[in-house]
């Protein structure tokens, strides 16, 4: 009786605690991270569907239609907003946790609590639940298929056949990788039955096999109407979605033709090719608790020998191997591997707890158990709320940078003078997700490249097409630079008459010569400010005095101490030991500029690989004001501040000659 009461208490806790945890992480400040470029594309189709009632499935692009039609629902309820756009993936991320509840008898209370919390707190699962792409829908219905099948095997109730058929249909409408999941499920189910067969005595195996086929035949005969209805449900759901609800019948042909197209994409991965152990590396770095507990769960699952546990084990192994062998790899695909591993982790903890009987064992078990979730929680919070656009984290993949918010703020400040009717010509080839963010600007036009007459109060161009744009400009423009995502810099050309609008005093300040200063008012080292923009504007995220020469080299994102883009500004005084002609230089990746007494001496600006540029200037003995600006737009980050004094050799500018005001 006492144990029964405990289970009554534990079961609601095992259900609601993961559910509440998942809800908080997925919905809290859901609009914080800028839209990924894929989200930008998806928002374009959703807006067309919402505003113009238009969507046609294209088998060559952007996966299935499910995301777009489901995404309409929050728009009608909440209106057009970032929250509404990301509502459904977040909700389905929570529903994945809720869907574990029907497995409580198989996994036990502790098993579903463990699996639920691991999924709820998973950095990867939570990160992509806050992202409107197809993956979270896909794993929800993948799990729904498994749950429906095994519930039917226990209860023989026909409603589970309908749920399974509908879930299979929705998988087809979501993404072309359904074919991988279907094959993995079929093979895993075969392994589960074969494993049971192998464990039987040799004489009983033939009879068991006969019973399986006889039972299957009897079920088919008994449920022939349910099966017929389920086939109709499966075909009907696919017909509705791919025909755009009876408005575009050509879309139905794409159900099969898309498999050929995406098979070619998977085997000819282009820029998305990754090594075999790519997913294992992601699991090790971001999902270590699930990885370790899931692998341990493999042993427990096969040892128990039940069809469900063997099925889940086979599912985890086969889905990992399949996705690892395919050259095309992206980080969000790893959630297909995480799902069965989380179930195996629940199986393992459930088995371990059965062996824990003594007080000292509980004293060891529960602190470790809580520590696992504390570790996952910390990683999840850091990724979702602080490092969401930091390329040093491999889960952050060609993510739009938060610098886009600086661009939007700048456009908003400019629109105060001309309103939302202000013409904006976007002549960049790369611009996603700007159509979503500029949807309220009635005259924002996206051309996809340089046009014959690009002139407008504001022009946005990518760095690669800037030279072509300059040939067609009429009138005076000022420029500001923004990083859209790694490797893509946008340059805003703003008409001179409009440029000053909305600029801060810091932005308007000119580089004026600085009056002479005595050495007694100075101390060694330069004042250094770090910004999260490439123009060194706004509020610095770090300010300090730094001593020593200016020199660093980080050859990839993971080595950098700060996320890209960032800008560093050194300011202070340079002590010139003798009058003469000096050569100053920078070797930088990306841009750098050196000002001495308010004049540009070295202009090594712009985005580029490591490049050496020098300048020459005559200086008198004494203190001279110096300001050095450097920015990194992504990739490698290299900076050296060099000089060649009269009669000397080139070297780093010595740190003992650099000063700041006390």
C-alpha cells in the first residue's frame, strides 16, 4: 500500500517536472536569437500563405509542406510576431516530453522521469525547439509512431493503428528523411523479433515464428476495416498537404520525385560534408550525459530482451550509423540520434535504481543523478540565452549574428525621418532572414543582385558586390557595415543627407588631433574597449587597461576568446624616442586602422584574410595620441601592430612605449 502511494506521487512528478522544465527553456525569451537563414526562408513561405493564401510544394527546395500549414495557426491566434513564428516548434518540443507518458509501464516512473528531463534539458533539443525548422516536428511524429505501435501490441485497440498511420503520414509531409526513419524502424522491429527468437530454446523457435506470422495474419483479418481506414488516413493526409488542400495537384507528384533530388543532396554534400564521427563529436561535446547513459542503456536493453528495449537499441544504433555514413551533415540532424539515446538512458537509470537498496547507495546515487541534470541545464542555458550565435559552439551553424539587430536599429532610426515608406533597395545576393524583419517597410525591395538603378535613401549590398554597386551610385553616400552571418557582411549605403539621423554623439565624433600631454599624467598600457559590432560603436561589453605589445592570432572560431563579430579599440599615447620618419603597419585578419594624432597612418580596413599594410609618417620626439581599431567578422582573427623606427628593423611596437591617462 505504501509503495502504491509512493508511485501515485512519483508518476505525476515524473510527468509534470520534465514538462514544466521543457516549457520554461523553450518558451522563455523565444525571440532572443535572430532568425536563422533557413527560418528566414520558411517565414517567407509562411507570410505568403498567411497574406496571399499561396503555397505550392517544390520537391527541389525547403522540404515538405507540414511546417507551413501548421505555422499558420499561431499567426491567426497571436498575430505576426517572432513568438508566433516559433510557437509551434517549441510546443512540439514540449510534446515530445509528454509523449513519453504512455511508455511508463515499460520504462517505469524513474525511466520516464530521466528520459523526460534529459530531453527537456538537452542543449541540442532545446536549441532546435526554439528554431522554426522541420526537425522538432519530425522527431515528435517519429516517437508517436513507436508509441502507437507498442501500445497496439499491448492493447490490440484499433485507435493505435489510426494514430500510427497518421504519424507516418505526417512524417512524409515534413521531410524527405522519412525514408531513412521508415527503413530503420522496419529493420529495428525485425531485430527485436529475431532477438526474442534467438533467446528461445532451439525447439521452440520454429513454433514462435509460426505464432508471430499467424498472429499477424489474425490481426490483419480482425482489423481489416481499421487497416483500410488507416491506409485512407495515410493517403488522405499526404494528398491534402501536397495538393495544398486541393489547390495544386502537381505537388502530389513531388512526393516520390523529391527522394531522388534529396538523395543526390545527401551524397553530394557540397559545403555540408562532414567526417563520419561528426555526430559523435557533437554528442560528446554537448550531450555527454545522454551519450554515456544511452550507451550504458544499450547493455541493459539487450539484457532485458523485451521487444521495445531491443527495438529502441537497434533504432539508436542504426540511426546513428545511417546519418554518420551520409556525407551531408548538419547539427540539427543529431536530434534524430538523441531521441532513442534518451530513451535508453531512461532504461539504464530505471535498471540501476532497482539495484539500489541501501542508504549509502541512495546517498551516492541521488547527488550524481542531480549532478547530471545540473550539467545539462548549465549547458542548455548558456547555449540558448548567451552563446546562441557563437560559432565556437558547433551547434551554432551558419547562424545569423546578433549584429542584425544593430542594422535593424539603424534602419529604425533612419525611418524616423522618412517613416516606414522609406525606400530601401536590398541588392545583396545574401539577405535571409531580412524579408521577415523588414516586412513592415513597405518599400523594402529585394533584388537578389545589382540592378541598373540601385539608388535609394538606403541600399544594402553584400561585400562581394560592393564594387559593382559603386559604379552605379549617384550622389553622396556614407557606409556602415554589419555582419549578417559567418562569411556574409552587409554594407549599408546611406544618403549623406540622411546619415546623421539617429546617430549617437559617439558615432558622430570625428578624429581630431589631440593636444600634447605630459608623461607625469600617464601610466603604462592602453585603454581597450571591446564591442560586439564591427564599427566599434555602441556600448562596449568589456573595458580595461592592457599592457604589452598588440599581437594575437586565432586561426579558427574555437580558439577565439570572444564570439564574432567583435571590434577592439585601443586608445592612448605612443612615446616617440626621437624625431624622425617612422613606418607603422598592421598585419590583420580582418580589418584594422591606425590613427596617430587624429590622422590615418595605416588603412588596412575591410574584411579580408591576413594582410599586411604599412604607412609612413614624420613624428617629433614625445607623446603622440594613438588609436587602433580592429574588427573580426568571422573565421580567423589576427592582429599585429608593427613599427620600423629610423635606422631600425620592423618589430611589434614595444609595450613599454604605450601609455594611457591616469
